[in-house]
């Protein structure tokens, strides 16, 4: 079991799939959401949680004030767990204050390609969270990021969470790395959409032990 750390659903317990997922620790989730809070990217934002697993990252955003959250997870058992966890988190809200949360049982690339082809979600997302399996190939991750670019709103933030033993993501055109943090065995890479012709700059720091 894991729990929502803060916000309207703070302390509520969430289920974790029995196999096939790698839940983000409380410490790392707190670091992620402290960063988003410092960038004013929590309240009334639209959050896309890719490789959602139990949905803990996206549902933490829901608890802390995001207005719309989509959890994309292709594994049936994990998607069912995310659906149950969504109901748990939404039960903490009263009246019309609850965010809109949708669980999509689909592969990440299929979801992104379909969204881009339809044009319905172009510029739709303020925050994108990618916590892929450690064995996901670099080429597949790069394809995910490339398909994500046109779906991002101006000023959006993109997070890739991976093992410290994996290389930095190969950022496609349209995304510029802005920050790297390490927490034990977990690396957090942040990026933002870039305007054509904008020089890319990066900041890389290791968090204190």
C-alpha cells in the first residue's frame, strides 16, 4: 500500500498492483510536487500521467488542486487498481470541487499518437509525468517524448523518472532539459517546451544526500 501525501485526499491509502509496477517512494513524490508547487503548476492545472501504474502520481496532483488528470496505463490489472484508487481520492472531495480524472487503458505511444492525430488535445497539458518501467528502451522513450511535444501547453513541465543507472533521456526537438535531481536510486529529469529558435539551456544538480 501507498498513500496520498498531501492535499484534499492527504493520508488516504492507495492500492498498489501486485506485480509489474514500481511505485514512486513518498520521498521522491514529495520532491516532485515541491518542484511543481514552486513553479506554480499545481492549482487548476491539467496533468497527464503516463505509465501511471497505480495512479499515485496523477492522483497526488488531483489531491493538491489539479483540475484535470488523465492516467494512461496499458496493463489491465494496474488500470483496474488506478480506477479504484481514483474513486478513493475523489471521495475526499465535496460538491463541485472534485477534479476530473480519467483512466485510459492503452499504451502510452498509442494514446499520444491518437491525441496528436485528432488534434483534440493539442496544447492541452500543463504537466506531463513519465515514470516508465526501467527496462523501457531509450528509442521508445524518445518516441513518447516526441509525440508528447505538440500536446503541451506553453510553460508546461515534463518529468521523466528513471533509475540513476539509465542515461539522461534523449530529448527530441521541442523539449529542453531544465533540471536534474537524484534521490537515492531515482533520477528526476525535468524539461520544458521550447519555442522554435530558442537556445536550449540546462541546469543539472544532484540533490543533497
